[in-house]
């Protein structure tokens, strides 16, 4: 069973705003990566069908499939960070309330909200 990750979409107002930000990043970089400080220790399970679930305004609202986890060089100090390589397709989920947290969290598949059966591009 896949293991997912949960992350706050900081500064995002709504799903439309989230889509616009993601489209801009895709156009600028050719791929979607979210840079974070630490590599998940359970990376094998996360990459075995896992997704990154985004919390928008205190509700899990959308997910993206995780395609890869890559080590990237940090600009400051020469250290390294982790890049979550994401599928560009945004899948809407049943909204589930979540409290704020820092960073990302592991998210068991049994706790993940079901998909609404549509990608965001259909809206």
C-alpha cells in the first residue's frame, strides 16, 4: 500500500490560484518540482504509487502523484535539499479539514480522502 505526503499550500487562496501557480512553474521550468529541506526516509514507499496531498486554506483539496524524489544542491551554504518531482495533473479530492503544520507529513493511504473523480482541468 502506498504512503503519501501531506503539505500546506502556503499563500494559496483557492484551487484556481493553485492551478495558476502550478501552470506558471511548469511553463517556466518544464517540470514541476517542490523543493523541501529533507528527503523522506521512507522514500521507497512514497514512490510506490504515493501522492502529495495539498492543504489549501485548512482543507485537503487536491493531490499530485509523486514521480520522483531527487537530491538538489542548496543555494545557500552548499548543502543539499530534496525535490519532489510532481505529475502536472491536479486531482481534486473530497475536502477534509486539517490543522496547520510545518513542513510535510507522512500520510497513510487509509487516511487519504477519496478523489472526486475529476481532474482540476475539467473545471
